[in-house]
């Protein structure tokens, strides 16, 4: 009997780590919530599935752990006499606390950006589903089935289904709950406006159509505002790079000039950190800020970047080591004169033999050709990939023609077959395949699902998905197809306006890159006319000039980001600017001879 009793009793569940943290750090967590009163709301909007009290206790626990770690590490640093690092380590607990406090808001902001990128397209989809005859609730539930298209919005639809189907709430209450918990202001405005329209007896169909049109108009306005902000950002970037680059270069050459008399100014290490660390970091920050400012789609084509990091970066490393470093550094003669090293160096520096350039310029020219040779395959691949993005133009013209041919009375499927004889650019080959399968009796949904495996452009997928659903749900009536054609034309107009507003910004990084290369090369040529201690000028030039090639290459990436909204668009600009820099480096001896003829060398 006792044996049966003991086996029937359930063992108590072991407390999880979060349970223990909440148990011992609860009072500290409550103090944190009293100080940061918006933290519970940030946690709800971020999608972190923790109670505010538990998350606040976790903040206190991690801060306590970081304090213990800081104390132990500070003692070790004190023993080894690394006193300089102790003030930096002391900041670790403060950084941990601040990061954990603001992490929910950062996650919520990221979620908001993803949802708002899909929102105009999702709203247009809802409006067409309602026009096709579905109720707004059923139309919203259908978004949960389109997670491969509306990735972020489908999460809202899944939560709506959970609240209505499982928890038993009425649809309006569910919409209100979602509106309160979403981090997106635009989604909150859309849902609350819908609730108000329903409760006041308004026209829901007209509300959704009007809201979709307003959202697309707002995108165009945001693009123009973003272009103005990018213009100011690039002007500041150009001023910072040019002024600091020229000033530091002059200071460094002056330091080298008078180094034999007294020590002052910039050291080679500080100059290296500035040229090879700080300036690329500034360019990277400009790319990041431009990404925050620009209008972005919720989808990114990663193929050019995968190709760049898979081929270009390894090529740059290989060619730089075996074609430049092993040849110019103090390496054993048998290694420097090997067939591989010497052969690569000859290919990389062939203009130096023609122009008879000084030895200190050769590594910079070699680095320039390394960047060009390694990036050209990526440029070609990127152009091939970007050609696929022109499919939007073909789909837009196809949908407009589909509306017109539907007015003759043909069914949507028959209309698609008839239109397959026309040319729609990149979309033509996909349309012919659709028509062939439709003529064989294959369902349109299955055809589109197969096409999605080959078509990677997100906007193209959205248009084809919406077309398929409107035909399945409402039979593809003329009114619905007219709205679909307007939707496609709005998507295309956004792309065209995006290109127009950003194309003019391309000139700023070009001016910065060309002026940087020309100014520093001319300055180096001028300093070559002065008297330096033996080897000093050569060392200074070999430190300075390669950095110009590298930074001008990065400016090309900046040019692509601000003019094409992606770093991948900057690969071709980087190659072009690097080629211009090589030209300046190649004619450096001519500049030096010209300057010597004008300026009397100092003695």
C-alpha cells in the first residue's frame, strides 16, 4: 500500500533558472520597475514572453554577475600592473544594466520596422480581399497563411486567431488588444481606425482602400524627406573625411620632416589607427545611418553579399598576402623571388614598369589592383542578380493588360493564356510557363507556388500572391483586378521615385573619393621635394598611400548605399573609384616633376 502511494505521488518540478532568479532578485527587480516605469510596456511590445517582474529580476541578476566579474578581473589587472584597462572594465556593470534596460525597446523598434515595411502591401491585400467578398476578419486570418510573403504581419494574424478562435474574444476586442501590444504606430492607427469605422457603421471597404492609398502616398513623402536628410549626412561626411584626412596627413609629414630635430606630433601607430581604423569606421557608420534613414523593403537579397564574402574577401586576402606583403616586407629572398609571389606582384603592379614610379608607390598600386581584380566577379554577379529585379516592370504591365482583356469577358485563366504571347521582359519566361500549365489544367495556386521557388524578388511575389488570391476568392472581377493593377503601378512608382530621389546623391561620395585621392597624392608628391632624413619619407608614403586606396574603395560602397539603397550597388562604384585612384598614383612622378619645376626645393 505504501509502495503504491509513493509511486502515485508526483515529484515536484525542479525550479528553472528564471524561477530562482525571480525568487532571490524580486525586490531589486521591483525597484528597477519603479525607476523605469515604461519598461513593462516595452517588454509587451517587444514580444519577449516574460513577465515584467521576471525580466527586471533578470536585469538585477546579470548586473550582479557583471559586478563580480569586474571585481575579479580588476584584481587580476592590478596584479599584472595593467592599470590602463581598469577604468574600462569598471564600466562593464553600467553597460550591462543599460543594455538590458533598453533591450526591449530596441527589439520593439526592430519589429516595428519590419511590420511597417509590409503594412502598405498588407493593407492593399486586405482591401482587395474585402472587395472580393470576404469579411475583414476572414481576410485578416488569411494573412496567417501567407507567412512566406508577409513574414511579420502573419504574426499579428496568428495572434488574432489565437485571441478569437481559442480565447473566445470578439474580433473587435482582439483587434484592440493587438493594437495595444504592437510596437508599430501605423498598425495601431490602422486597427483603431477600423474599430472606429465598424462601431460607427462606416464603410469598411472604402476605409481599407483609402487607407492603402494614403500609405503609398506617405511612402513617397518619406522618400523625399529621407533624400534631404541623406544629403545633409553626406555633406557632413565629405567635410569630415577631407578635412581630417588632409590635416592629419600634413601633420604626419611635418612630424617626419622634423623628427631628427625633436620628437613631436603624430606617431606611425597613431597614424595607422586613424587611416586604417577610424576612417573606415566613419564610413561604416555613414552606411549604417543611411540604412536607418532610407526606405527599406522587408526583404533583402543576400546573394551578392554571399558572393562577396565567399569569393571577393578570400581573393583580397590571398592576393594581398602573396602579391604584396610577402614581396615588400622583409621576407627571405627565396620566398620573395618565388614564382607565385613574384608572378602575382608583376601582374598587380604592371603600370609601375611603364611609368617608372618610385618604389614607395608600388604597394599602393598593387593594393588597388587587388581590390579591382577581386571585386570584378562580384560586380558581374550583382548585375546579373539585379537584372531579376526588373521583373516588377513586366508584372505591372501584365496586370494592366489583364484588366483590359478581362473587360472582353474572358476568364482570368484564359486571359493569362492569351497574354502569354506578348513580351513582358524578365517576366515573359515565367508567364509562358504559367500559360502552358494552365492550358494543361494545373491549378493557378500550384503554379504560383512553384514560381515562388524561382522568383526571389519580394515585391514580385507579393503581386503574384495577391493576384492569385483575388482570382481564387472573388473570381478576378474587373473591379478587383482594377485595384490590383493600381496596386502594381503604385509599387512600380515607388521604385522609380526611390531611384530618382537618390540618384543625385551619388555625386557626393564620388567628389569625396576623387578629391581625397588627388589631394593626398599631390601632397605626397610635394612633400617628396623636401629634404627628409634617409628612409623617413619612403616609410611615411608607404603608410599613407595604401590607406587612400582602401578608403576610396569604401567610399564607393557608400556611394552605392546612398544611391541604390544597398551596399551591393556600390561594388561597381568601388571598382571605378579605385581605378581613378590608381591613375593618380601612376602619374605621381609627373606631379612631382611638375611641382619641382614650380617650387624651389627647401634646403
